[in-house]
């Protein structure tokens, strides 16, 4: 990462990559506590935070460097989003304190490895809480479909191996399905694993299959949830290449 080299901190690049911090855009999402949680000494974490702040202030008319795109001016960093993908975004919001509590309830503190192993389950718990709150406020009528919705976290007791994690039962008799994907970095461009079952189900239910991404970041020896984004018309997004498929061998 060229940014680290410019600050004479290139020796920390490998440590950050081990935590999936692979670009300047990834790094810019973290504060000093987050950086320390990645295993960076406190003094160097402070230097990185200061260098990032200076970069943001000096970024008027330019990007953030590695990976392209990013914040400009002195405003807050805004994750990159292609216009193609934005058209499939059904809803997005920062994580509320209540939902953040539900997320952290499933994560051990002070053991990053153990926390990482539970990250997916914590993300599902947060997603269920978020969707229930949205249903109570009537917000799902705009993002999922008209009417009221009952939110059922099907995997609450155990993983059932279905190509979805949460079932939505509509008052009109319609069903919708939500697959939850949780990432350790607040960047929608980070790859996520899907199976052929996911793809087949998305194609079989083009208007009622959703992906809800929970974006988290390292914090205090564990993780904290930052925001959620709900994407619809998944099959169409794949067909138009707004969502790209990668083959990993």
C-alpha cells in the first residue's frame, strides 16, 4: 500500500492485509482504536490516523489514492458505489445503537479470532433486528413490498443450509427471502461467497430475493457493525453485471 510507504509504515502492510485491510479505501474507514485492534502499535496507529486526516483535508478535487474513488474535500469518507449497483439498493442506513447491541451480543470480546468465527451469526442477528424494526415502522412497504411483514430468522437455532437466512411473510400472502452477508470491512466491493443454490434461488424469485450486507470493522479486539445495505433484484443485478461473479480456485 503506497500510502503506508509514504508514511514510513510499510512494514505494517502485511498485518493489515491479514485483517482484510487491502487498500487505502479500506484503511480510511478505520479510526485509531480500529487500527490498534488490527495489531498495530498504538504510536503507529496514531500516526496512521493523523496521516489519513491530513489526506482527507488535502483531497479537494482528488481521490484517496489506492483503489480509486473515495472522499473529496474535508467531509466524511463515503464508501464507493457504482451507479449501476446503486440502482439495485432498496435501503441503507447506519446501524442503530439497539441493533449494534444485538450484533455485539453474539461476539466474544478480546479474542479477534473467536469473534471472526462468530461474525456471520452476529450479522444475521443484527439483520433480523434491523428488519423487525423496519417492519414495525412500516418501512418494508417501500423496500420489500406493500403491506405489513412478519420477520422470521430461520437460522436462529441452527444453520439450515438454505440459500437464505431470513424469511419475510407478507400480509398479502407473498413471501420474500433475505440472504445476509457480513463483511469485516465497510466496503461494498469486498467479495462475498455465494453458492449455485443462491444463484438459482435468486433467478427463481427475481422480485422477492434480497441480499442484506452488514458492514463491520475491527474494534477493541472484536468487531462493531457500521451500516446495513439491502439489495433487491439480485438476478437482474447479476445479468447486467452490476454484481460481478468471481471464480475462486
